C-alpha cells in the first residue's frame, strides 16, 4: 500500500475516494472523477505529497474542463480571504442563504463584560451568537480553545439577559476531535471543512455558489484588497460589474479588470 505525505509531514495510506471527491468539487462528472482517480492511482509513489496529488488532479481535470486552468483549489482560496471583514462577511452571506437575518460586528453587553460579536443570525424564534474563526493555513485545525471561548462568551451573554438561543462556530478548516467532542457535548453548532460530514463548509459553498474572488488564479493580494474595499469578495459580486466601472472603483487598469472578469466568468461557467 502506498503512503501519502500530508502537509504536516505525517503519512497516511493513499485513498482513491478522496481524489474522486476533490474532482467532484471541481464540477467533474462522476465518470470523469473516477477515471482521473484511476490515472492518479497508477502514478502515485511512496511518500508522494498531497500537494503533488492536487497538481495532478488539476492537470487531468483541465483536459475535460479547460476553464479549470483559471482557478486554484477551493480550500486554498477560502484561506486566502482576509479574516476581517472578508471572511466574516462571507459567513454572514452563507447563513443568509440558509434563511437567517444577519447582523455583523455587533457590540453586546454580557453580565460581566462587553463582547464584539462577529455575526448575529436570526431565524424565527432562533437567535444565534456566531463566532467566526479564520485560518490562513488550509491544513490547520480549529481546536477546542475556540469552542471554550465561544461557550464562555455565550454564558456571559445569557447571564446578561440577552436573547440568544444557541452559539455557533464557523471556521474554514477541519475541527480537532477535542473540538468536535466539546461542541457536541455543549450543543454548540459548528460549520467547518468537512464538518458536519454530511454537509460541511465546502458542500454549502458549492450548493449556494459562494465562490471567493481568491479562487481566481494569479489574483495578487493588492488587487484582492482593492476589490474587497469596494465590498467585492465573491465571484458572483464581481461579475455584476463591467471592467470600466471596476477600474474606476479600484484604480486598477481596465485591461487588467477585463482579464480578471474573463477568468471569473469562465470559472462560473
């Protein structure tokens, strides 16, 4: 059995089903995903890195979907968003697609202290206090400490006579086992990469077509920041503009904006 080297240096057996899942997330059909997985299985060698496997996946998918050459991996793209305000706004929009009314960056007094709340989400009789945790490293884990802090904040808010029914943590990475166990024990809702297993962050993004602008290959940090300052951090928002207006708003050349818009449109299909 061939072992794969993960980003943290640890090794685990190669699993073809993981290649299939990655292909499906790039909108490859089931048949294409399985065909690519077969090709990669025949080429992997002992100690191959997950990064090298991902490069192979994108290379083969490009044969079926040429537009894939304009984008990077979704997991990496969400990590490239700025924590504030981009990822917080992204989480707000994600919950909005789930039917919640959203308020962001609120100051609320608890029994003991004031709290800066990332997102407040309301739907019917349910009001969620949402803690947003962003990591720049896609292979990092969100640990139990984030949930301990969320629980302590939630308790202080409740003791301060605030009408919160539940707390939630939303993160762009996987959760540690301690974090999962604590969240389940304290009944803290959580959304993370592949968590919950049946509908994690990556599936919610795909379902709702919430693709960050950082998905565009070659988008540098300066252009990203200028677009974000104008309130644009999703591809769907980006393509609502024409190049001339974007150039005026961001002070980026019209030709560069035309190139970015062309890539965005191809990614969105």
